[in-house]
C-alpha cells in the first residue's frame, strides 16, 4: 500500500510545477520545473516498488533529456519571445476546454473501474532483467537499432554543409595585411623586471607608455594604471 | 491508500501536457508538453504493474522511456534545423507555408 502523506507530497511536486507549462513566460523556467516533475515521478516509481525505473527515470529524464532541452534552449537563444497573437480565434479557451474535458473524462472513467490490488512486489532489477532478456529480447534488439538510427538522424539533420572552401592560414594572414592591420603582435603589458602585471602599460625605449599593450576590457573598467612611476624608477636607476 | 490514486495523478498530468501542446507556440515548450504526456502514461503503466503484481508494466514503461529518448533527440534536431532556416522556433511560422 501507498503512504498517503508521501502520495500527496508527490502529487504536489508533480502537478504544481507542471502548471508552469501553461503559465510560465520563459522557456528556461518551464524546463527547470519539468526537471522537478521528473524527480517527483521518480519518487512515485520508487513508492510503487519499481526502484529500477525510479533510478532510470532520474538518469534518463532529469540527467539526459531535460539537459538536452536546456542545451537546445541555450542554442536557439533563451530570450526568444513567444508571440501571443492568436491565429485561430479563441484558441486559448478551446485548448483549455479540450484538455480539461480530456482530464475529466479520464478521471470519471477510472473512478468507474473496480480494481483488486495484489500484495506481491515485483520491481527488483533481477526480475526485470530476466523478463527483458528472455521474452522481450527481440524488442531490446530493435530498440538498440532505433537508438542508433535516431543518433544518425540527429547528426544528419543538424549537419551544415560548407558553402565555401576553408581558408588556409596563409590566406588569413594575407587578408589581414590587405585590410591594413598591424602584422606584428601587440607588445605585452607590464614593465620588464620591475612590474609584471596586466594593468601597467609596457614602456618603449624612451620610457613612454604604449597604450596598445593594455587590454581594452581593463581600460573600459578603469582598472589600468599609467606607467609614469615606473619610468621615474627606471630613470633613478640610471642616475645611480 | 490504493495505487489507483497514481492513475488519477497520471491523468491530471496527461491533461496538463495536452493543454500545453495545444496552447503554447514555442516549439520547445510544446515538446516538453509531449514529454509530460509520455511520462504520465509511464506513471499509469507502473501503477498498473504494482496493482497486478506483474513486471510487464514496468518493462513497457522502460520501452516508452527508450523510445522517448530517441524521439527527443530527433525532435530537438528538427527544431534546430528549423531555427537555422527561419531564425525562429514559433509553431505559427510554418503556417505561412500555406499558399
């Protein structure tokens, strides 16, 4: 039998987050709440004496499937706006009515069924393995073929053929010179043997700071120093 | 408390998932609704397996999980292909295909 307190907890952490599918604006929030739903379902499986399926649920759904969803969300841009303009008039209410009707229909049909509950528990992995690899061995084989086909299909669908020839390194260098960029590396920041830090500009032989040696990011953040004090130190050293 | 309560829970989750598929325009969210429906079916299979004391329901749920994993891979690949072609994953955009 099922512990009622545990059941209501599982019902709360599956139904409430799954409502975000209907009402949450951002797709990332939906994905994270579906992760919670999957964990709740895994708890339900373990409560129903199916520990193997509970663990598989966590590994496959929260671990693989939902993370794949998050990857794709990041890939297509998390801030894709959903347009709320309805192409079919009153689509929202029709959808709510249809789904609600389906739910009411299912629940009322289940309520009319009388069931007797056996007390035998069958969820141990050994027994599942015995059934999987004896009676359903052909299904397992074809599922393996299906998974490989799906992987190849995903590769084919996401493959982008190269439209132009790949540029060689020599061509890239020539292109840079043609544009007029400096072909030589920028000088490194820091004053040799005196102050070896990223926020100090390099000094040229005359002791003037070379601004180009500093990182642009640090300049924008006002985290750089001018090299004047080090120039003074160098000149002092020369006098001695 | 009888395991039949889990079947009620599964039908509620199934209804929520189908509402999301009908309602949302974002392809990824609609796809998550499909996932929720598959999981609701799984939950009822496991509950039936517990009620009848037989392991076949759990085996079926396992098969559903494998097929769902394959389906997610291909579905998300299609979403990425559509996004590359149209810079959008709205489910209303393909309606423009109509002449």
